[in-house]
C-alpha cells in the first residue's frame, strides 16, 4: 500500500523550494509515495508547485498583518474557513504523515493533523523559530532545523539538525564560472557582483544600487542584479545603458548566477543563506528588518560570527552597502577566508536527511 504525504506551506521561495526538494527526495527514495501540497490561495506556491510537477490545494488563509491592524479583522473567519477546507482535503486524501515548511497554510494543516493523531514533521529553516512552529512543535513527531541551539524553541529530543534543503541544481553545482559569466553576457576578466533581494525583491538594496552603481563600475566591477518587482523598471533602464549590468526581476537559473558571482549582496532569508554556503561565495548580508522576530538578522549573524559574511543594516544600506562591496572586492585575503568558512557550513544533502527521517516513522 503506497504511503500518502501532505506538505503544507509556502508564501516565498524560501519555503517553497525546500518543500519541493523534500518532495523530490521522498519520491526518489520511494517512487510509490503520493504527495499532495497545501498552500495559500494567491501565493507563489500555487504557481511554483504545479511547475515542479505536484498537485496543490489552496486555502483561503492570510497571515497577521503587522502594519495594519484593521486588515486583520477578517483573520479569525479565514482561519475557521481554512480548518473546514483542511478537514475536507484530509477526508478525501487520507494522509499517513504531514510535513510543514512554514508559511500561512502550515498552522491549520498541522494543527488538524495533530488533532487526528497523524504524524507531523516541521522544517524550521530559520535560526529564530516562528511562533506558529513553536506552538506546533509541542506535538510534532520530529522537528528538522537548519542550525544548532534550537532547544530554546523546541523539545530537544524531537530535534534533528539537517540543514536547509537547497535546490538540486544548486546543490550539485555543475556550472563553471566561465559558463555562468557567458550566460549573462558579461566579461570573464572582471569581478562580478550578484545582487539578490530574495524572491520578492528588496527596496533598500535596489535603492543602494541605483544610487551608487557608477561607483561600482568605476571600481572595475560588473553586476548581476535580481530586482524583484520593486524598482525593476528603473533597474532595466540602467542596464540598457551599461553592458556591465544585467538586471531582471527574477533569475530562473540561480545556479548560473552563483557560478558567475565573485561577491554577493543579499537578504538573509534562510534559503538564500543555505545556497550561499553551498556556493561558497563571499557575501554581504542586508537583513530584512521587518521579518518575524527579526529572524533574518539571526540567520546572518550565524555566518558573521564565524567570519563567513559581513552585515550591513537595512537602514544604512542606501549609503554604505555599495562602499562595502567595493571594499570587499579589493580585499582578496578576506574573500578567500570567507569562502573557506562558508565551505565548512555547506550542506548539500539536507533534503535526503529529512526524507530518511520521515520514512523511518511511517
């Protein structure tokens, strides 16, 4: 009898890509497993999961809006409605286990599974756990974490340190620097800066580049720039005028971008951090300051404390971030040290470790 597993969560690439990596690892180990995703209607997962070849059901759910309390009025109704939707999905699919990766749909799905005695697994990608996961962790079967020291959030006997699942094409990293540079039509003799603000973009990082790209170019650097939708038009206009700049709202082939990069400036979402460790490229983090519990700063500090990264505060990014990039470009010894430190933090088989642990319990 084939096993059935539900994977719940999404919202950003940082939740969706690990979820798909876990699904792929489970199917590779046991091709008879049936997998169903549950996400939030209108969110990125409703597009990305079917593109990866999996079925997904959407819930009418939203998260707490921290900036506008008035927008939270309908939240209790949405939560109640989502529980009824979850009940219906469970009745027809009848899962043997449920995996939560974070995002709006995780809480109602895992809460319902726990009320029915179905084994539940949590993947906490950040080094500072979210409130929903802390609540769910009390009754979870196993909790997979990216980093050590998570006993302050979860029962220690349930924790397995697995690292964060990285997209297979990045974990395998078969692209050379030369191929990466050629992919973006850039100059192989110049140091290349990759600027990436996460799957949804980053205003402060984009503003920093727009204000100071001339200094970057004067320093002999070239740029691969994933803008997200924020200021994408302005970035595109700059890229048209300068052949040393490649700009686009989204990079589908991130393995080429990591291969081409000599220095990275990025947000510090859990998946970005995990991918940079695998790519072993010197990095300056500009953590998103409004992430829940400021978890991006906590993620970045895990690397900064080991000499594997530098950090620029979001509010200082526009004035100082590009100067820091230029400073790092001139400092070959620090870049070499960062690469070596990142190498020690690299995990390429987190998806398989998680899949093994789930299958052990079924």
